[in-house]
């Protein structure tokens, strides 16, 4: 996949997931946001440990955490965990 397509998919993935936030309600956002941040931080640590200990294999090795895994963590993973906790 080209860099341009990857950036576009990352931006769309983050935007589409964040657009579902208003349907959750302000009270639920305040209630579950801190727990979701904790989940995202633990997942980021899990990704780093998994790469270091070779728990999984990447055929096209990701160069940077911020261009590959970070958009997934702040997009669908963060918002999805808030929806699941709700």
C-alpha cells in the first residue's frame, strides 16, 4: 500500500470513529473516557512488548508507531472501548 493511501485510510479511520462520539452522550463520555485512555495506554505498551519479544511477525515491517499503530489506537480502539464500556 502506498504512503498516500495509508495516510488517507488512517485519517478516515480516526475521523469516522470520532464522529460517533456525539451519539454516546456527554455523561457517558465523561464517565468512560479515563478508563478508555487507560485501555489505550495498556494496548500501546502491549504493542511495544510484542514487537520486542517477537510475539507476532510483520511481513512488511512497520517503520514507526505513530504512522501505523497510533491512528488505530486513538481512533477505533479508543472510541470502541468507550462504546463497549457503555
